[in-house]
């Protein structure tokens, strides 16, 4: 298991003072820095995931607990007709984010905002966030990285025009946070509130094939 590079400054910032204290014979004083460094290693862990194969699969973009699965509950959803899946990440969850579908990045938008508790429904509209749009064969899936009370920085490593595969890493959210996923209404939901999911592996929805919801185009 590897460590996401976003965690290196935190880990080094904890290890170096601890090492200095050990060199000066203050081993007990270094203990706290050692514990802090171990937490950062744990938090920024980046385990290998094995995305399932198949057409029209929508994967969980993050580890955590599903808090919304169904009709849109945020007042500022993207333009269009959507279903919403929201995942709350606690500080002990893996915070690396993964592409829910394979395809092309069509937009990346950063929006400033507040730092409300990520599990609150209003957090999806009021908190700072980064919105990423994914396109596959004419279907669009929108993923929002949303800060929480502890999260102060969102990292997004894709740009418009990039091609990704389902399950590819595209960013990380530092400390407790939430991710909102907006999928077309013709999709079949496969999760429900309260369910635990694993980023890049758990199926959260299934998109109909383009032929199924645009039959005239195939004739």
C-alpha cells in the first residue's frame, strides 16, 4: 500500500521534530510526534483497488457511508435531471478519490464556501468544493469534492480534456469531508442510505446503454 503524495509534508513535519528530540535525548517528548506521524501515514494511505469490468457501471468515488441515494436534495444541483448519491467520509476513511466512470473530463470548477459539518444536507450547497464533470458516450456524471469541518484543502489532479478509466485516482480530500455524485435519472441506483462503500470498487449505479435510452439513434 502506498501513501498519497499530498501527505508527505504532514508526515515529514511530524517525523523531523520527533527525530530531533530523539537525537537530543528527549525520547519521551518525541512520542507525540511519532503518534502524529503514524496518524498521517494512516490517513494518507492509498490502497490498491480493483475496479469491476462492465458497461455502464458507476463506481463509488470514495470510501465512506452513503447519506443520500435517490432524488436530488441540494438546491444548487448541476443543470439537468439527476439522481444524487452522497458519501460521508470520516477521518478514518481512505480519502483518495477515484473516477466513478471511464471517459473524458469535460469541466473542473472550484467554488469557495463554508466549512459546515460534511454530513449536513446544506453542506453540499454551502461548503467549498470542486466539481468535476465526466463524460462517457454522451452520458454525464458530475462529482463534487466537498470540504467538511476539518477538511481545509481539496486536491484535484485532472483537467478538462483528460481521459480517465473507471477507478482511476483523480484527487484527495484532506481530513473529514463528503463527496456528492450526480448521475442521469435513467440510471439504476444500487446503493441505499447507511451503506458502506469502497472507492473504485463498490457499484453505486448502473447506466443504461446509449442504445437503450436513445433507441432512435440506433435505427
